[in-house]
C-alpha cells in the first residue's frame, strides 16, 4: 500500500469528534436490541451463519458473528470470515466505471458498443430504439430482461463464451431508456467495458484501483485463492434441510455479483463511500474522488413509490426510490438519503444500507441462498434513529448567507425593508410592495415585540436557511433565500409568528 493511501486510511480512522454525525454512545445503548434483531433473523431464516456490522464516523463501531461458516467443521463465523456478497458487487463495478470516466477514458453517454464492438450488430426491438449507453447499463434501463434466476448462475462463464453470446445478440424486453428492469447481463457488459477500456481484466482493475488502496486485503473474485478454513460455505434451505451450493469460480459475470469479502474488509469500503459526504474543501486523495462516489446516488428518471424494508415499513411514510449507479437510492422521511442494495446468490444473501446524512452504514452477510437480511438491517437503522443516535450533519453557514441573514435582522429591527434596498434582489419589491412589507413588519412587532435576531441560522444550502428568533412576547420563525448574484441579495424572506 502506498504511503498516500495509508495516510488516507489513517485520516479516515481518526475522524475528529467535532466532525461526527452519529452519537456513538447512543449507538452502543441500542446494540442489545439490534443484536437480538439479527440473532432472531439468523434462526428464523435458517441461516447457518451470519455476520453484521455498523460503520459510523469512519470506522467499524460494532460487528458480530453468529452461527457457523460450515456445517461440517462448524467453524464459527467471525469478522474475518469470507462471504460472497452477490449483487452488492455492482457498486464496485459502478465505481470502476466512474473512475474511468473521471480519468477521461469514457463518458457515461458513450454507446456501450463503442467499447464492446460485439454489440454493434444487435437488433433492437423497435426502429426508433436508441442504442444502449453506458448510463443505461448502470441504471438497469437498457431494455434487457430481468434475469436474477438465470444470471446468478452465470458467474463462472468463460470470457470466450460471453464474447460469443454478445456477438449473437440477445432478445430485448423493451426499448432501451424506457423503464427500469434489473439486468445482471447488463452489469456483465459493464465488466467487459472496464476490461476493454482499462486494458486489464475486470477483477484486476477492481483489485488495483479499489481493493488494494482501501486495504481490503481479504477481498477478491477468485475464491480458490483463499483457504477453505476462512470461507463461509454457501447453503440453500430446501425440503427442511441444508444443501451445499456449488462454489462458483470467477468468470465473465463476476462484475454483477462475484466479490468475496469479510466484514472487516467491507467496513473499509463503507467508510470510504460515506466519507464522500458532504462536499467540502478537504484533501481529496482517496482512490476515487468524492465527487465520483457521490454519483452513485444519481438515480434514474424511473422513480417509484416504495415501502421501507423491515417491521416499520407498513406504518412508515413511503419512500421515493430509484436505481442509481450500482445502488438503490431512496429518500426516507426518518432516515434521509439512503443508498442500499441487496445481494442474492446461490449459497449467500446480503444487504447494505447507507445513511450519508448521518455517516452511518449497516451491512449483513449470510451463507444461505437469497437470504438477504434487508428487514433486520433497516430495523436496526430505525432502532438507531429512535435511540437518537443518528445526528444529522449541520451545514456550514456561508459568508453570503451570514451577510444576508444579518440584513434580515436589520430589516426587522427597523420595521422597514427600505433600510436594505441595496441588499434586495430585483424581484423582491415586485413580489410584495414596500408599504405592504411595512404593514406586515408592524403587525409582527405589535404581536411579539423586539426580537433577538442573532440566533444561529440553520443552513439548507449555501444561499438559503431557516431560523427562529426569541422575542419579547413570543417567537418568530423565518426563512431566507438569496438570489444567484455576486452580492448577498435577498430574493425571498419569510417571517411569521411561531405558534406554540
């Protein structure tokens, strides 16, 4: 590992307390209940073994193994046990594509056939079908059929066989770019693009670009390279008993679901992803830029209304969800922005969910077919939320916003927006006239009196924020929105008596 990346990992592990977005003491208090969630899940889902972890403030704050790696030797699951994480691999593939984009080696709007020549002879479903772009493959909107049952068995397909398959073309489910449909075949094509553009086999590119710099020394695609004593053996539960699944070697479909990793290694991956939020001026010396990592959350246009996973789902408000780049993206009314993905695979099931607003991620691996663990993962997130452990990051107040906010206080004190004409955007007095503002301010002051207008403002962006003033006879709540001008000109100011 180079000194540069070692320094990056060291900085990540030593996040100063002032930068923390999660209350680790409250996380610790919630752990008994969370441990029980996963213990019950392991038993109820007939998983031979399970490991789960919580990453917060740049480090693995809790990890726990349950059950056994294998049913013969009965080796216990530990944080170093190796599990196939199935489709959670797709985020590694997506970030590899974004790294190549960052380096100027491809564009997301490139036609896939530009980098996979075997696709050039494909017959599209309609005469007006657009040809598949890289972006379409990333967001599962390339018109390819949902192929989970078939795709999950394709991992060891030889590269030459995949080349012939692509040359022959595939039937389409719909016109590209028309809607979302999950495609493992599409991510295998992305793996081929990574290889063709980088000049390295897909697995070698991921190892060199992501795994090695992040210190993920126990992670890789060819499971035979690790001793069987470290591996969680995959099983399916069928006819009331466990049956061993075949151990698939690495092949042409590795990019869709072939990665093997440990809890300790995967925690490094989660910490790296979460470190991309928020955008800031700090040194940006990770293996991929923070801006590229945040692109994982760029969802497609095919937004759905979804129910939250877990026990709270039926009673919770619905999520607005879409597939981003190798991650499912949702806005949750309790958890904020979430990035999540399940993994279902012969012998394995897994789930990860990230909460960038709070710098917290939760993941679970099991060694039972299609046993993802989304329910307990999201239930654990809600347990942390109810315990008060998820503390939203506070945005810094920009100099422009601070200046505009000071102007708002000056306006209220004078009872007249006219004292700040030079700080009003051109629309301000067109939207509400000077005399109307004078009457409104006089009414507010008559009701609540003078106010302490130096209370902190809560920024919602660099040019907007909200605030509450304590006054002689009550409180005033307000918000301010600045115009896109070089000076702090106010385009909108809202003031109202705050009701009890």
